[in-house]
């Protein structure tokens, strides 16, 4: 092909040049004896004008045909300031149809009203839309910045296996049956966690990988079954050094991709403070509306809902907004539903008007309680007050969910701001009521904080870990921790997680063995690449920054995966399907 220029390239300075362009027909219009064609490629769109002499050559041309156009660049009479090439057009002298196309099921343009399901079914056409192409280019730019930064900082990129053994990141595994070993399964890695730690044992000191991870979870807009992490591990660095290194990485990404200089170091919040102030361990700090504590105000309250909710480990928390004084009963009920969905047993909603407290719960409060509450909350006329009493974490989370809801619906933040922060000092364990056992808040390889080691046996819930999450605008971008590098400590943590000796040996024997051979102190983290790309492209869904994503139903509507397989394949894998 004789292409001389792309469709995003020609400007007034090119007027008079003879050019040959290639591209897809984005639009075709007939205007008297002239035919106008918008020719599109990955670089942009150029307007082509075909005169009388070409009428026959372009007679059959339709949308999405591929053309080769040779012609001369001319200045446009009616310039289009919205198009980068809007000052010029190409007066065609020769038009060749390179390939024809069927009528696409939707118009290929930035604006589309096609259903997402249709777009995913014809993803290759969807991806032809400039808006999606731009997002994938931005994603590639992010990855490039990461490679450059890590390369400049002496990191080595190492690939780790996809067919592996189960890693405990807290999700369900994807299993792959082995043909050669009947009844045995590989697990697709939920992350390369153990491999990267073994690379530290092996002495690589600074590892990274753009790693594909697999977690069998219910999908949401910000979750996919297979997703990509920038996975990092280092030896001999302190937690502060790891955080600083990561800040440098994100600073470069923001500069290279968005042209924004972000401030470092990021603000750091202890987990307990983030929960108390924002009701979340991934708070959106672009707006205030902090949670406030009313535990002491209502500690001896006669109000049943408060007393019952409080219990020995409880708290009474509140948020106040001055934007919702006209909220109807129905709207208040919606807030209650949201609080309940997020762990609250109930929500007390009160209005403060004409210097009096209104709301069905108000009559249960003593005058002193009301006075103290008004003082603590700094309530003004017109304020709406929401209170939850319950187990501390649940009470905080429920109000945190309301806070995010208000943030979004009342537009309390500037969408142009990127507010990065760290959350540190997470609890090491989380008690699971149903299973009657502890689970790791991060993962079982996370090191407990030295000053809390004494509580490991006596009060595990009090133990904090050396884990950290990096958060941006209410999203967890990633997280990591310092790791246990003493095999006895690792064994003990597994035991605290109620694994039997046999389970420990069977699942992690190789790993504990490795820790015996001179393991350096090490730590690292992983950043969710899809999530970073989603935020930096201003997308609503991860699906917009993944070339071929699954739909919300965990299916690929294009290829129909997951799909049935031949009986013969199943036989080879020693698998029988049992009907429900
Ligand atoms: N493997 C962890 C995760 O996927 C990250 C880390 O601890 O480095 O969340």
C-alpha cells in the first residue's frame, strides 16, 4: 500500500501536497454531484471530496468499507474546528476499495446508543470507536510509564506461572483439571504472591510483573474475573521506602499520562482513623462530611435502638448534611435501606429545624442528650442528621456508604482532583462469624506489627499488620505489605487462621521450606492496572479499559465463553458432568 499520511495528520501547512490515505468509511454524504467521505483510522478522521469523475468509483461505497484514496490536500471552505484536520480536505483523484464491509449492527462513532451487550458481542467494532481506542492508548501509556520507572529503579521483570497452585487472596479459585494427573487440578493464580516472595528468597531484590490474576468473584463495574496487576516485590526496604517508591511511580504515571504534577508524599491515614472519619478504608477525601462520634453522648441512653446496637464493642456514629432539608419520608427510607445494606441494623434520621430536633426518634432523647448532640455535631437549622448505633466497624461502614452516596449525588467533589493517600496499620485478622474462625485481612503472608506481637495469642483482633493500601478518589488502587520472613512465624499465622498441620504442609509446605533457606526481609505491593486505567480515563466501568472483557454475567458475549466442551475432552480430563 502506498499510504503517505495518516488521517489525523494533515493541516493547512500540507495544502497542495499529493497524498495517499487509508482508512474506514466513517460517514458518506452526497451533496449534488459531490460525494463527501469521512475516512477514519486510529489517528483520526480526514474529509475526502469526490467530484463528478469519481461518482462511479464510489457508487457502491458504504460505511466501514476500507478505501485507499489518492488526492490533493486543499483548504476547506467551511472549516470544522471540532476536527483536528478540520481546516483541510483531500480532493480525491483515485479511490480504490480495499475491502467491503457488511452493515455494522451499530454506528461506529463516539456517541452510541447501542446496548452494552451488543457492543460486547461485536467488540471488534466497538473497539473501532475512537473513544474506546483512546482509552486503550491511555492504558498502554500507563503501562509504558510503569515499565520505564521500574526499569530506571533497577527492577527486573519476571514472568511467573499461570498454571499454579492455589494462592489465598480471599477469593474462589479457578481450577484447571490436569489430563496427566487424574483428579488433580491447577489453580489459576489469584496473584503471583508466593512466586514473587520466592524470587526474593532467590535473591532478585527488585521484581515486577504486569501480571494477570484470576479470581472467581461476582462481577461489579469495578471487578473482572481475570484482571491485571502491576505486581512488585522488594527486599531489604522499609515500609516507608516502599511507599516512597510507589509514590514516585504514580507521580510519573500521572505526569506522563495526564500531565499533572501530583504532590508527594501522599497523606497517610491509619486504618482506624480512616474508618472513624470517613467510614471507609478507601475513603474519597475530595470532600469533607466526616463521620462524628456520639458514643459518649448516648452511652446511657434509654433509647432502645441505641442501647441494643451499642453492646460491648459498639459505637454510635453520625453524619450531618445541610443539603437535604427537603428530603421526603421516601428519600429518608432509601437512606435507611442503603445503611442496612452496608451492615447497619437501622438508621436514625433527624432534622434540625427552628432550633428543634424533628424525627420519630427525637422523643426518646433527654434534653441533655439533645443539647450535647447539637454541640458535638455543631448542628445548624436545616441540617439532616443520620445516626447508626452498632458494632464499630459496621456502624462506620454504614455511614461511610451514606457519605459516598451523598458525595456522588450531591456532587460534593471536583471530578478533576486526584487525591492519593495511603491507609496503614490494618487489622491483621478479621473474625468470620459464619465459619467461626479468623481470616487474614490482607493475606496470610503479611507481617504483624512488632509492637502487637504480644497480642497474637491473647487478643488476635488487636493485632495490626504491616499492610498498606494506596487509595485514589474512593477507589483502592492497590495494596501490599511487609512479609513474614521467619518460617516459625509463618507457621504460627497459618495456625491462627485455623489451618491444620496437614493443610499447612499440603498447601504451603514448599513455601515454609523456602523460608528456611536465608530469606531476606521483604515486602511489596500490587496495583490494579485496570482500575488505574479506569480512573485516569474517567471511565465508569473496568470494561471500558479492557479490550475483551466479560459482561456482568461473567460471560463473553462475543465468543460465548464459558462454553460446553466435547465429551471426549471431558473424558481425557477424567471429568463427568453431574446434572443439578
Ligand atoms: N498479592 C497482593 C494482592 O493481590 C498484593 C501484595 O501483597 O503484594 O492484593
